[in-house]
């Protein structure tokens, strides 16, 4: 019977969950429960997979710490795919330590990759880099190499290092071919498309055009004054003026930058920045105050000059003013950006990733749902949000070695 367990584990490693289930579907011993859980996860039944893995962890005896730890790692990966970002990372860290202690370095590395991917989703890039660096140059099986390179590519993309991202994705593609797992190859292909898809829009002198990631990287190193709508800041080279906590000031500088070198009338600035329908003297007074504040903020980079009709930007030590805008203007663009990965997110996970309140995220989701831009399924704590259409199978649920290798 142990030969069936080994064969099922090998089938899972090769990306054949149905083959694994054919061998252990009728067995309820701890190893079979664990293998069935991983197989169900690969097939997309994440709730059943989580239940089976927990049952397996309870069924393993006190001397089978490694097997229990592998179940924890598999459950953590299910939480990652389910976007359950509140899943206790200490539990995963303890499982990783157990695997390292007992010499299962491949699965310990896989646990580290899961932790790094979670940190990347939360925007903790430095911590994700430290987690990967702590794994060391281990010899990994091809499937685990793919996961590692995808994390490295994700970090490089967020760091605006397009060449590093392409190199990591090329290594991931080679490892995926060695693994011969179609789901992994498809995941790498999907990640590679990001580099050839417009990442932003460039607006200058009243015209706009799409930018690829490599072009955004070049823009960051240029001498131009950039109004960055992604980070709500104004920057040139190493000098950055953050305006994320001053939305009115950022709205004003964006309007002025998009019109540069022309000026913008006071009426237009008031209507756009203050969203006022009927203008009166109080709005004009407020505009003078906010322009004064903007001048103080932008002093290292630009001036705001008064004209006969309104105001105009005057950059310092550069001849170009550019606006770096999102690919699509959308009120809730940050929520849609997270949902664009095709995975189901809970509102609490979105709030955690965006660093905002669950109530704010829920209001955004309700507006997007009314506009048919997102859809949900489930109820209560089990409710998840996605951008349509719903994808068929998760692709990341692959342990790098047979679950029960000793």
C-alpha cells in the first residue's frame, strides 16, 4: 500500500491531481488525507482541501512532526491563493523551522517562498527580499525554482527593474519546461505579459501615450519633473515631494502639470480641485490659500506663477513636466489592480494590502459591483471578490517534493 502513497505523491509533484486521487481517494489514513487535500487544492476545491489537510495534521502522530509541518505549509499556500492574508505567519514560520531542523530543505524553502509571496502582496518589498535572501542558494527542484523566480520577478517589477524582471521570468520559463507542469508554464507566461502590457500613461503638453514598465523605469531616471499619480507625489530624480495626505494640493498640481506650459484658469482649478458647482468669493479665497501651500511644498522643484487668467507651473532645473497616470482613470483603481490577478479576495485582505479600513474597501467594492466591474460569491466571512470572468483553477499549489518524502 505504501507504493500507492509514493505514486500519488509523485503524481502531485508532476501536476496530475486526478492521478493522485485515483490512488488514495478511498483511504483515510493521515498520508492519504494529506495527499487528497493537496490534490483537491490543485483542482480548485480550496475549502475541501483545507479540511482534509487539517484532518491529516491531526491524524499524524507526535513523532511525525515533519509530516504535520508539510500539511501546515500546504494549508498556508491555500490561504495565499484564497488571499487569506490574515493567516498566521508565525504558524508558517514554525513549520518552516521544523522542516529545516529535520533536513527537509526543499519544503522549508517552499515555505519561505510562500511567506515572501504573501509579503509581496502586502507591499512589504524589503521584507520579501530579506525572506528570499535568508533561504540561501539551495538546489531546488524545478517547480520550486519557478516559484522563487516569480517572486524575484515580482520584486523587480515593483522596484522598476525591468531587465531583472525579464531575466527572472526567463529563468522561471526554463524551470517550468523542466518541471513539465502546464499550470506552472501558464503562470509564468501570464506574469511575462505584464512586461509587455501598458503599465501607465504619460501625459505631457496636452497629449498622452501608454508606457511599458521599461519606459516607466527610464522616466524615473530622467531629469523631467514628474507628477506621479500612483504615489501621489511630485519628483525629479532623488527629490520627492509627497502629497498623499494633501489630496487638494495634488489635484491642483496634476491639473497644472497636464496643462503645462499653458496656464489654467481659476475657474477650472476651483471646479476640478474643489468639485464646486457654483463659484463664489470664498472659493477664490480658498484657492489663493491652497496655491500658497502648494508653492511652499514645491519650492525645491518648481514654482507656481500667477497669470492673468489663473496659474501656471514653472519647473526648476528642467524643461519638462510630465504626468505619470494610471493606465485607466478609475476612482477605485487600486482595488481593481489587486483584483486583476484573477484570484478571489476577501474585503479584509484587500484592506490589509491597501493599508486602509475594511469599511472603505467595502464601499469601493459595492460601487464597482454596481458598475459590473467586480463580482462576488459566498456569504459572510466566506465572501470573495473577483474581476470577471472567474478563473478555473489556481496554479500555484504545488509542493516542490513529494509530501511524504523522508
